[in-house]
C-alpha cells in the first residue's frame, strides 16, 4: 500500500503559486482497505474546510467507487485499486482505477443506473447524484476501469 502527497515533493514556491494538492493511494483490492480511501479524503479535506454534509456525500461517492472496484474487478481475489485525489482551489477530482475485469463500457445502462436497481446496483447512480461530473472509461491499456468524478466545493 502506498500513499504519496505530491504537494510535499514541491518547493514552497510551487505550492504557493499553484495551490493544488494531489494525493495518490494504492491499496489492495480488499474490502478491509476501503476505509483507507475515506481516511485519505478526510485528511485532504483539512486543507479546504468542507461542511459535514458535503464531506459525508463525498465519502459516500468515494466508497461506492472504491467498493465497485474491489467487488467487481478481481473475482480471483488479487489486485490493486489506485485512487488519485486532486484538490485545485474549489474543485476536487477523484479518480479510482483498477486493472481488473472491468465491465461493458458501451452499455449505457451501466452509466445511467437503470440496469439493476437491486442491492449493489445503485453505486453509479449515487455517484452521479453527488458529483458535478462523472466519467467512466476503460483503464490503461484497455484493461479494467477508470471512474473519475469531480465536485465543485463552493456554491
């Protein structure tokens, strides 16, 4: 498991001029590690105060995205999930990627949440309701999945 705060690697001049923060988390694709993704988000939220309600919504969206990767990407059990958190001013972008089996990216019902509204079928719909922008594509080299959501934190 790896956590890197790219802000720490920048000079103080770069930090002052840009003001962005990027945190990368690589974790095993196992349910017991999902809490770490939420903790990293909580830590990042200390850099830009958020209401309790907004932080709870963001944690829910992140939990859904991470849970989908953990649950569906690696049926054989072993694999990893990569999460990138980027805070630029009032815009938070979170990207969750895996190199597992993925799903049918051409199936529009997978994106609009209408395919399966039973238990476990609402994850994408929940993220869509919370985020200002949602992009779901294949992962690098055509394997796995890449889920990216963006939330403007002000207004």
